[in-house]
C-alpha cells in the first residue's frame, strides 16, 4: 500500500499527539475518497473512524469499520516517531476527546 507524506501544518487543527499516534502506527489516517460529511480525512482509531475537515476539525464519528485497502496511508514527514508505548500513561483517545465535535 502506498504512503502519502504530509507536513503537520497541512492539518493544523489536529492535535500533535494525534499526529504522533498516526506516525507511531497506533492510529491510521487516510484521505477521504467520498463526499460523506464533506470530509477531507478519515482518522482510524482502535474503535472509531473520525471524519475530519481539511483543517482537522471533527465532522463526524462512526464506530463501524471502513475499507481502507486501496487508500494510501498518510504519515507526517516532520514528526519524529517514538517507540510505541510512549503514551502508556495517557490514552491516545484522551487527545481525540479534547477535539471539538460538530453535532
């Protein structure tokens, strides 16, 4: 599967900790291929998909899986990854819960 590299500033409102989780392989980020929710990105966590606008604001959340097999995985080229387990004292989901949801 191909990988697409972005700079962290390309999705400015996504918290740095969420971007680190993407680069560490805890979560996955994909470019949205449909116009569902007018999303630009889909952030896949352990149990949910978050549909994000171009700036990184959350538009919607779903708990059902989606097919990402043909979508390029996105990583951030300007974020240094740490060994998995760095967030052992803070759940990666804590960072998502601090992001604003559009109802």
